């Protein structure tokens, strides 16, 4: 062979000799491939000038077609000063049977009908690679983004192609980037157990739970890590790359001003990662022209490594209550001190049940002793009048049950299609003459819809509620203020019935720290059931701006300017977090 090429090179190097031509191209090993097709791909035909470069390029083209086990080779011989080329190769056989192993999560017959490698046709490595892509796409369509091709084997005698896949099962979780947080504390928030299928939805929900801890400045990144030893297959580790928030202790504050309610606001300090164990401790002080209050709270969302959450708070409030029902209604000073303890149970990743015990002492004193709604010592019907307005003194001992479902990926700043709803019942026990007996029903529905332009999100909320019995004003439904009807003062309307609608068109350009919103609020509260059908409803509308500032945590800072057409007045609100 070497001597032949040396002779050819000598012949080509001698200018006195004529150019060497190819007189014949043969494919002696061909069994299933047509000669015309081989000649076309090889690209060298009888009469062409001999070139080793052309031969090498032709062999490369043949191999890249995918029908050959290995790269073809060539043998040349010289006859009368011209060259005969014999192309040698080993081609794949015609497949008589295809066997898929390890496919259980999707229908294997659907896979066989979809792939481009077919029984009765020659095996082609290009089509085999395309088939792998199709199979992985089929898995992805069914919520399995990770599927691994372990190997393929060909039985040359039976012409059977066997393709083996690994459907990954969860082995363990690994956290990267943690500096201040105990990894075991984070594992309490995750639901996947060893042997669970690694699915797209499961990973998304795990990410949601991690991000909801408020310990990270961005949504964690995730990857699947191959086991170090093959005997550990099919168990894979999930690796979360985390960027811890610069601050898990947040100082929040808000302010409001109204012609009637005056100036007010609040200051709140909260640590969401106490001693690195994802436990929250917080305190809030509210202040203003109409009184002040404080409370101290504790919350552990996975108490003692269970699916139970435990929270508690104590409070002391001294506030002036404004009654808007009549123009000449006097104001009363309200005082309440007590505490709450709550237990929550996560039914699944998106659903939870809550159970709350509340106990407090409540009292009212007129701001002006000479200006009363009525005097119980004189008017025998005064107690009923005071009860109607919620001016009730005594002990409040109640139990609450709540059911919540939340599909929002980021509950602090939703950007995708999602739904949130909560139904709750609170029952106050009238165990003595100085305690309140009532039952309060509340329903809160929130919907989020991303528009065709992904920079826009339509968000809506519907709240409705009713109270049976006598409840103090603090347990009644208040309409007005930064969390309900932004064009009115806090508690512009109060009562045993409420209906409320809020609508916002939110705009947020990706990778920008600020966003904007147009909003409209509509609702009412009163002691008449007609409030449930929006009778005497109030309306306001306005514009708002939100800023994402790390100092305030992951929830945006909110500025709202609201206008009330009925009052011909504007209200300004500043707070942290969306209204819903």
C-alpha cells in the first residue's frame, strides 16, 4: 500500500508525465446501500483527477451519513498509469427488532411510533441521535425534563437494537452557596423523598418552597448530578445553587395620611433566619394621630422537622376608632391586649390548613365623656346600638380554621398565571356575659393572568365575608385604606358584611428594579346583607409605582396615588409588598 502511494506521488511529481486519472471506484462491502447513492456521497467518479485530499473528504462524507460502524477506508491500485479505488467499510444491518428498556413513565408504544429509527430499515446513527432527542422531548412534554440514555447495543445475529434509558429517581439534595443557613433547616421545607421521580413540576415546587423562605435574593438554580458510582443508579442528587440574601433581618415601614384619620404609619423589624434555622422573629410598632399598638411574633414553618408550622404573637393596642356611619358619631378609644397561637398543616405543596386560638381583653372609652353614641344608664336600648356599631367590651376567645391554596411561584411578586384562595371561619365563644359570641366567614380569591405581552400582568381580587352574632369592631370588616379601597381612609366603612373587588394592570420590564400599575378598587362594608351585592359601594382608582430594593427584602416597595370620585379627594399610600 505504502509503495503504491509512493509511486503515485512520484508520478504526480514528475511534470513530464500526464495527470493521473481515476478509472474505477468500487464498493465491494456494500450489502444494503445502493451503488448510485454511495458514488454520489463519495463524490469521486471515473474520469476525475486522482487526489488524496478528495478521497479523504469522500470517506468523511460517507462516515457522516451515519450508516457505517466506523470510518470507511480506501485501497488504490494502478493500471496503465491510472487509479482504481476500492472503498472498504462495515455497514449497519437492517433492523428487525427494536427493544426499549427502562421506559416506564411514558407509553413505550408512543415512543416507538415517534422515533426515526424504524424496524425494517438500516440502522443509522444520525437517526439514532434524532430518536434520542425525540424521546427526551416526549418525556419533557409529560413533565420529565431529565432522562438519561445509558447505552444502546446491537445484536448482529438477530438484528435487534436495544436502547436502555434511566428514569432518574431522587436520591438526596445538595445545597451550594450556603454561608449563614443550616442545610438541615432548609431540607425541612422540601417534599421530595428518596425514590420519587424527578419531574419538572416537583422541582418547580421545591424551588417555590425554597424561595418562599425569603432567605435568598434570587430563585435558586438547579441541576441533576450523576452518581459517582454506577451501582447507585437510578438515584440522582439534586443540586441547588443558592445566593443568600444580603439581609435576612428586614426593617420595614409604611405611612398614610387622611383628612379624618390623620397621619399614621408603622415600623416593623423581622429576622427570617434566626440562628440560621429559617425561623422568624419579629416585632411591629404602629403609631399615628389615632393611637398606637405593638406586637411580637414568632414563626417556624416546619416545627421540629414536621409538616406543621407554629406561630405565635402577643399584642397591646390602644387606638382611636372612627365611626363614619353618621356625621355626628363620636369617636371611641379602643384598647386590646392578648395573644394568639397558630398551627398550620401543609396538606400538599400548595395547600395548607390553619388552626388559630385567640384570647384578648377589649375595652372602649369615649374620646369625649360628654359626647356618647348613647348612655346605657339612661337608654335601655343603648347596648343594642353599641353592639351594632361594634363598641363592645369584654373577652374575645375564639378559634379559627382556614383552608388555603396558593399556586403562585413567587407569592411576594407574582409574574405568571396563578391562583390563590383562602376560606376561613372564626368562632367566638360567649362563655360568659363579658365575652363575645359570633361566627365570621371570609373568602379571599386572587387571580393572576400574564397577557400576550409578558411584561404585563392582570391581577384581580375578590373578597366577601359575613358575621353572625355580636363581634367587636376589630373583628368586623373594614373597607378603606391601603389594603382594600385606596381612595378612602382606613375603616371608612365597617360592618358585619363586606364585598370587595380589586383590579390591577401591572407592568414590569425584565431586569429592571421598578414596575408600575394602574388599579381600580370597588367595595363596601355595612351591617346590612345588601353589602354583599355591592350596595352603596365605594370606588377609587389610581396609579402606583413599585421598586425592588434589597434593603426591604424580596417584596417590592409600593407607592400608590388613589383618587375617589365621590370624595373628590386623593390619597397617598406607601407600603412594602403588593396589596394582593
